[in-house]
């Protein structure tokens, strides 16, 4: 897997609370006694939960540009497939797969990995969701509704236009965790989840520009 660039979604509060809180009056402590001395020193602070979601390009896919943001602001990145047709043999940024069944056309595919790294999760180190939904605006067409797909089982097969799971606007969305459950996902902390994100373009599609937003949302169970 080739790690190209990173997009960070910061979810929750990232700061880890101060572990040692010593007031100025406690800066020096002494203990006296005729035969013994003892001091009880209390270490205290507040531990907060944290979660970082990183999206990386793999294979031939490069994310560009990348912006990181602290929630609730949403980070952004772009996979630019460049100029291509359904008859193209290769894609500049990703891969193109021509269909041999169903509607004839081709999938433009981005090869990606998502990693949720979290702490303070009561569900443990293997209990997080990474779900995909279409952006609030739904992107701009000519990509037809239902033609933005994802496959989390690799190697993915895109030879049939019906392949892949359709990504929709409705939350909680489509899970890319190993168990495929969008409410009780089993994505492990710090472990990359490889997947392929694609748009299907039929041979009958008119020429023109397109832009389709896909939002990744990570939550710890």
C-alpha cells in the first residue's frame, strides 16, 4: 500500500487533559519528623476522549489538495480523475474498469484507505464506525443518482454495472468497516480500512464535467 497524502477529520475534543496539576503553593513540599517523614502527593487531571480519521490514497490514487480541520468544521480533499472517456484504457489518478455485464460503460475508481484512531472509547479498541454518505449538496451531475459506489471487500470487482454498494445521502450511511454494520461497526483503532470508491459512467453519458462529494464520518461505539 502506498501512503500518499492524508486528510484528517478531528471528531470530539483532541486535547488530553493535564495529568499533573500542582498549584503554586504545592511547588515545594517538605516533611519533618523526629524519626520519619512522609508526603502524599496527588496527581490529578481530566482525560478526554479523542478520535482522528485519516483518509489516504493508495495504489495509483492521490488526494489533492488536503485540508485538515477541527470538528465541527469538515476537512476536505479531492480525487481528480482528470479527463477520460468510458473507452479509456487507463486513468491518470486511480483506475478505470470497463463493464462486461449490466449497463455498458466504465467505473472510475479511487483506491483509498481510512483509519480511525481513537481513545477513551468504552466499546474498546475495535468498536468504531466509518460510514460514507453523499455530501449534503449531493455533488453536481452528470453522475446519475445511484451511480456512486463503494466496495470494502478487496480485490473489488467492477465488471458489472450493478457491482458495489450505492452510497446515499441518508445517514448513517454505508459502512466500510469489516463487518459492514453502520451502527455497530468493528473498525479497530489505528488500523487502515482499504476500500474502493467509484463512479459509474455509462457509454450513453453526455460529455462534461462532474463533481460528486462523499463524506466520511467516524464515530466510536
